[in-house]
C-alpha cells in the first residue's frame, strides 16, 4: 500500500502540519536604518501596512531612521542600482 493513501477502515483523522521554524536572525536588522521607497513609507504611516526594505526586511516603521547607521546590504543594493530612479541620492530611509 502506498504511504500517500489513507488506510481503509481507520476512520477519519486530522492532518497535522508541522509548525514552521521562524528565525528572527541575530537582530542586526534592528540596529540599522533601511532603504525603502518614499511612497511606501507614506502609505505605512497612513494605514500601518508593513514595508519591505531593499535587503528584504519587512516591518512597520516607527523609529527615526536618522538615529541609526544605514544597513550595509541596503546601501550595497542601492549603490548598485545606479542613477535613473525617482529616489534621491540622500536615500529613502
């Protein structure tokens, strides 16, 4: 008998999915200011939706980014983007 088929005569059962292992990392993302599109920051300020930084961090902004150093990964990605975007060189933190 295949392991994908339920055994006959055993009644109904409950499929239990394993709980995903969520890693919050080592906390380095919390020590930095991150680059995000300005319109996304404004939308988040108005309705509380999370934003996604260039480095992939997802959060709802609530702190003054000027008090923190810029995330090295965000800066590297931003610098590699080159000119042509609607973002100023001063950065959208």
